[in-house]
C-alpha cells in the first residue's frame, strides 16, 4: 500500500473539520488560511544561490549549536515549521520521519527542522513523534528572517488561539507572535540554497517526493 501524501492526510483532516458544526474559532482559522493563500509567497524571499547564515541555534535540550554543526557540514534539507502547537506541522514532521528521512540517510543528506519556539516545545514534538532528526530552536528567527518568510497571526486568528489557550508570546523564545511560513530549503555543504519551497497556506507542505526531486535536480 502506497503511503499517503501530506496533501491526502490534510484533506482527511479538513473533511473531519467540515463535518463538525460551524464555530467561530475554526472559522477564524479558515479565513486566515484563505487570506494567506491569496497573498501568496512574499516578494522578497531569499534567492536560490544565496547562502544561509550559520545561525546560532538551540537543540531540543536547550544546548547551543549552529546550523553548520547541526547539519554536520553536509548537504541538508532544512524544514521550517510554526511550532508544536500546529497540527499541520505535527503531520508534516511525522511524515518526513517515515517517508523522507530513510532516503535522505541513504544519500548522506541531513534533515533538520527549525522553529522559533522554546527548546522545551521542540523536545516535545521530537518525543511525540519519535523523530530521529534534529529539531532546533531559532530564538530570534534569524534564518526565517533571512529567507524572508516571517509572518504573524491575524488579529482574528490570534484571538482564536488565545481562546484555545495558545499564547505565542509564551511559546516563542523571543516573546513575540512572529512565526515562519512553512518552508523547505535544500542547501549544499556550503549552506548555499539550491531549492526553496514556501507555503503561505500553512496547511500545505513540501511533499517528500518533491524534496527528493529537488535533490536529484541539484545532484545532491
């Protein structure tokens, strides 16, 4: 049996949500997704051929590291996600664990995931899904800012998050509500960007097959 794509899994989640009685909270998130999709990819995203900075990061236990150290100085797939609180992020990272990590290991390519959340939250998502790749915290959103993919919840979505007990200012390491748009970056051993895939609608993600295709095209 062929493993389900991320899009197929998201469709199943959306179908379950659609079957529920309408409510203001879910409506707020649906409107936010539609607005983000309509706005599209930011105009000033980093160019393919530019190099990601060797940012200071924290591992899931709060220990200091850098992007180069985390990738082992090898070609890498760097996945940017919003946080442990995002169901679509959980789905994507779990899928990458089962469908993407094994072929990356065969290629000698590193997989890392990055978010602005505090290290405790990074450790939580790593343990929840038994992830065998580094889940890192970028406390100042250095990498996402360089890529030009920073965003923040709309006022309506922020109110809905607070209604559900989620306060991004306590989850994010920098005390703000700023988060990255979900994105996947393929870099070579010198941290040069060879492929960048940004998803303004945070329910969509880079599929493992597309990431592997990008690696093939870059001969990595």
